[in-house]
């Protein structure tokens, strides 16, 4: 990775490594309600993957939900900001964009 002023990284388990967390200036957790996550999975697996509803629900209950609760949900504790309503939260998105612009402005002033 080449040196840049700002690097944005994403991933559902991105906060699990302490060494990575310590390198991050801002840690953001984008939260989505469980029912919305399930509906997205149902829609995707039915339409794109041709699976039946029984297999989707079985996988969700036996694997997806327990793994989310064990590994993804606890990573909230390391977040500086938790954004409810995912990408539909325009206020939070505007706040983050403003913060990034401010950081870029500060970097530009220091480098000039």
C-alpha cells in the first residue's frame, strides 16, 4: 500500500485485530437491524443464488445469526462512532464526510 493522506478500509471483522485498530484514526461501525439483514439475505439468496427459503432460514439460524452475535456484534465496543440505519443515515454520513474533509484540510496545511 502506498502512503496516502487518508486510507479507508472496510470489513465486517476489521476491528478484531488490535494492531489494525491502533492504526485507525476513526473507527466506524455501520449498524443495520437484524430484520433488515435477514431480508437482504433472503432476497439475495432467493433471487441470485436460487436457494429455497427453508435452506436460507436454516443457515441463518444455525450459522449466520450465531456467528454475527459472537464475532461481529461485539466489535461495536471498539468503534468511535456507531451509525444506526446503515447507509440510509444521511446525518451520520454528512458528519463523517465533514470530519474527513477537516482531516484532509489539516493534512494539506501541514504539508504546504
